[in-house]
C-alpha cells in the first residue's frame, strides 16, 4: 500500500492523527456524561414540565331574572305548592291514563304574542298535548288580536302583562315611564280578554326594578321571572332549543321561557312538538307559576 495514501474506513478517508484525536474527544464526553441540553444521552429532551390542566367545561346554568317563582301543581284545586320544595304531587288533569301518581311540575311561559301566525299553532299543539301555559302578552299585540287573547283564556291558559314596547332598558328609565309601559299594556290586555284575570307581570329582558314590582303588585300582578331560558329567539335550530331546555330542567329549572311572538317562531313550534312529549316521558307535568 502506498505510504502516502490515507487508510479508508467504510469509504471515508481519514488520517491516523485525526482519528486518534476524534476518539479521544469521544471518550472524554462519555466519561464526563455531558451532552446536548445538559442531558447524559446527548439527545434533545422534550420538556417534561406538565402544563396546568385545562379547566373543565362549565355546565350550562339555568338563566334567571331577579324574580323566580315556584310552580303550582297542575290540575284543579292547586294551592300553589312550590316545585323547589319538592312538592307537586298528582299528575293533574290532562296528562293521560298512564300518568304517574307523582310528577314534578313545570311552567311553560310564552312571550311576545299574541301573533296571528304562531299563537294559533301553539294553542293547537297545547290542546293536542293537553298542556296549559302562561302567555306573556305585548299590549299592542293584544289590542290587534283580541280573538286570540280570548281563545287563550277560553282554553284554560293564563295571561301575563309583558309591557307595551318590550323595552329591555326600561329599568334605566323614570318610574313614570315604567308605570305607563306596564299599565297601558294592562288596559289593552284587559280589554282584549274581556276582563279575564291578569295574574303576572314579566319585565322585558328581566328588567325589573323595585318600583316596577310595586306597580305590578298594586295592580294585582305578581312579577314573573324564569329559570330555563330556551334562547329560541336566537334561532339556533329546534334540536338545540330542545337540548337547551331539557338540560336546564334536568339541572333544576322549573319555569321555561319560550316565544310565540316577535318574529319567525317555526323553530320554537318544532321544538315544542318534541319537547313537550319528551318532558312528559321524563316524568314532568305542566302547571302554572305561583300567583
């Protein structure tokens, strides 16, 4: 072999001196255990510090206004027992032959009507399902649709004053304005219904004030809140509406807020077609808010 040629190892040309130097350096690294990023392996290591665990997804809570009430037992002779107290025995009239002896009462409330398109459809459905509800009426809507108001009363449902103009900021307005919103609507509803009992007042968007409660009480109306908000006005789809209400009811909500007026309520109607039978099957009955 030519003395001037370098030896080849696996096809790589190296000099003897260089090879010796490299071997020495490698031995030194192994002895001292020093490698990349301070590790003994000489390989990059993934940071083993764990990140804080993600917060669990919060359960959706029932939405409530500053006022919330119990629910009367359905059927005649109700004394206004509160569902929150675990009362409400008896399936009530119209729950079918297979109704259980003890059911948890719910109150279905429908806002912003009466509407000439959707209120009749909802009333037909309620009659078919033998369910009673509370209709929270806008004064001018009642004035324009007196026959619907009378039908609501004739079919055994209850009425609620929901103001004149659905002003969700009325709690920031003068007391004189609040009074006019409540009492002008009451006069229109009273005239449309022929003087039927008007048991409740629901502030638009839950905008109650101490003064508005006093005005309502002085005129024989109890402030009516809600504990299950369907969010149907957002038009999320019937399936979502059903799921939203059932979840809140399962969490303990007893007064359901939905809408039969104020716009296209096709999703609300479709949701009610599914929701009412499902809630009955889940062991609930329908009554009225305490009055």
